[in-house]
C-alpha cells in the first residue's frame, strides 16, 4: 500500500485508497507503540531479575534485603516523599493531642 501511494504521488495522480492507507498506518503505529512498551517492560524486568540475583549471591547482614525497582535516585525520592507525609501526619497528631 505504501508503494502504491508513492507511485501515485510520483505520477501526480491522486491516491484513491487514502482512507485505507491511513487506517493501516494507525494500526501499524499502535502496534509499534505496544511493541515498544512491551520491550521497555522486558528490559526493566530483566534488570530487576539481575538485581535479585546479585542480592541473592551477595548475602549481607541478617538476610533481609531491599531490592529497589528503579535507580537510587528513585529510591531517594520515594523516601523523601514518605518522610514528608510522615512528618505531616506527626504534626497533625501532635496538634490533636494539644487540643484534647
């Protein structure tokens, strides 16, 4: 279909199947987006498996280990967000005790 469209444009003729071409192009783009998403998920899963294997072979401490999904920056951000929420809850609880 792509070749037919190119041939029609080259000869200066209107391409009669433009609607079908656009539908096919939309389906193709959707399939490529889905493929890209699946490939990214596959790579992320593989990296997580590698981290788990490394943690299993490098036994440390009491045997409890945290395997982070994402980078250390992601872990630091998550900890900061949790810390902030906990501080807010603590402040609310302290204020409630002071009012009682």
